[in-house]
C-alpha cells in the first residue's frame, strides 16, 4: 500500500511526517550534538514557520489522526483471545490404596 501526501509518495514514516508538515523533521526535534547557537537558530526558524502558519499544529494532528484511522487494522492488529476455561480440580473420593 502506498501513502501519498501532496501528490508525493511517502515511503517511510519520516517521509510521511516531513511531507505532511512541509518541513524536515529535524527542525522540530533537533539533532544530536547541536550547539546552543544551532538550537537557538532552529527554534527561531520554527517560531517563524508557526507564526506564518498558525494552523500547522492542528493540521499535523489531523493528518496523523487520518493516517491512523486509514491504517488502523494494520497498526492495531489485535486478535481477541479466547475466553479462558476454568480448570476444575479433580475430586477423588474414597480411601487411598
């Protein structure tokens, strides 16, 4: 099954999120080993994007919810367990031989 976002194929979950947001995921999550100056610049860029697109967080959540709903059978491949049958102890009557 292929997932398309904005006419482009999302191969991995990271592709899907990046296409849905329109920005690289690293902009929002950061990268390991970034300096304080790089972090400040990244957060400034993220604030600018959010200021220009105030509905971006709501859109991202809506897209994620739609994806979960569309792929729920695969994501939540839950098989109901059969009800446990109670084990009965054998009762023996009589004298032991």
